[in-house]
C-alpha cells in the first residue's frame, strides 16, 4: 500500500511538472474522439497521431492508431481480441477495424460542431454466428457536440448511427447521448447512454434497457491520458449479465512534425 501511495505521488508530481495536456480537464489540448464507446464530433488535429488502448473484461484488449491526415479529416485502424490478458489461447478478432471521420461544421457560439464518420470496430466478444461484437460497432454516424462554460467546462454530445452488424435480425438505426464535465485542470468525468435501438429485437443481445456507461479521464502528462470505465450499468445484456464491466483506457497523442 505504501508503494502504491508513493507511485501515485510521483505520478501526480510528474504530471504537474509537465503541464499535462491530454484530452481531460480544463487544460485539455485535444478533443475527445470517443467518450467511452460512442464516437463524438471531435477530430484529431492535422499532423498528430493518436494511439489508444482499451483493456476490457475477459482479457479483452483493443488497440487503435489514428492519424490527423488533413485539416478536419482523420482516419485510423484498430485491432484486438479476447483473452489477450490471462491464460489460455487468445481469440483474435476476425478483421481489423477501420475508422474515418470528417468535420462538417466547426462549433460556433450558436451551433454545435458536426462530424460524419465510419467506425467498424465493436468491443467485447465477437459472435461468429451473429456476425457481430458484444458491443456493436458504430458503423456510419453523424455526431454533434457543444461546449459550455460551467464551473470549468461542460460538453454535451449526441450521435445518430447505423451499424453494419445486422445479421442478428435488428437492423434499426441507433441514437446515443453523452456528456463530459471537467474537474480541475487535468481530470474529467464522462457519461454516455446508448439507447441500443439496434440491439433489442430478433437475436440481439440487448434486453431493452440500453447501455449506460461512466468513466473518469486524467491527463497525466503531455498528450498522455489515463482512464477507468464502468459499462453496462443497467444490466442490458442477455449474456455475461454482471451488472457492470470494468475497463481501463490509455491514450497517447503526439505531433509527427
């Protein structure tokens, strides 16, 4: 316990000395491209590379590489599997995920930022018989975001998306909402609710409650953000029905120029 306290103290000191500017807190330098699972209207700046790592239950790990290729345009690739952490054989995903996004409208005093995109990376176990992930990929989406000055910053997000994972019999579009609230210069709390309209019919895995997720993000050093997540707070899965899944999030963003 003493070693853990010492490690945290050193980490806090280090982050303060390096004027941490990741994606969390009022000193954030970069936009969120995702809250937890839902995409946002944020986009990676031109000339920057972002590497993220999601550590999920059942030894799941997903890594993603994104590149800000042009102004208001970025793309990336991701890959992962289950039982990556643990013992026994690893079950890799059948295909890598691809993502691309383009900013349609920058945020103004009266209008939100708008971004269109595509992301084929789902999360959790992949079910071969249903051709879908435990958490469906967003697919095609339109995302909006608006920021407000409220004891720091409050950001509100909304997404309309259409996943290509439809062989479970549920072919509906979906809608998600979310929020981020800064807590000081380096920390933010985030929340999202996926109505899961595309995961409640046919052979779908959801039971109609939707997915409610919470997370904390901490900018610990320049471009470096750590986070912890709680997913499925409403126990929306017909399988693996433990009420909340715990996950770890790691992100590093750096200029390539």
